C-alpha cells in the first residue's frame, strides 16, 4: 500500500489488490477495467426496471438518473474510475447523448472544481472514445 496515497480510492484499490494477491497470486495484476468487460452495459429495458420509471411511472427515467449519478461521481472527484466509465456507457445505452454527458460533467465544475471536471472528462474520453465524427 502506498505510504502517501493520493486519494482514499487509490488506497482502497491498493489494499484490495494486496488482499486478492494473498487469496490467489494470479490475481496480483487484477484490473477493474477487466471486470468492466464482464458487463459493459445494461440493456435500456433492464435499467428502466431497476433505475427508471417502470416502477415509479411519474419518477425520473433511467437516463436522468444515470446523468445525476455521473454528476455525483464527478462531485466526488471522479475517484472511482470503473464506476464513472460504466455509468457513462449505461447512460448512452439509456439514450443520453455524448453532449449531455459532457454537459453534466461540465456543470459540476462549478461545484466540484476544475480538477474534478477534468478528471471526469479524461475518463469520458476513455469510456466513450474520442470520436470527433460523432456529433450526438
């Protein structure tokens, strides 16, 4: 574990990797990104049942809930990289446009600061690809 971790999430990840290594030495190089590949995104219909307006018909739809979740993760400094990347992919599946994702992150700069926004935007490039041809 690092002597002076940059943030609590990094410290937690280092501890989890040490524990995984103790349980199974083959897990020493475990990466959360590899875990993300197991379930890259949920079908929109499933998101609507779990997080959307199928149960609460007058409530928020899955897209809005996911954008709010992204805002909250950005407010925390986008420390949980896997969660941020997955939420972005789920939001796209739920109908969010890339522009809406970028605006959600940008809006949080007012409250979370430029470093948190920049971190989330870096993760967005990673999660969504940096495809300039996609104007959606």
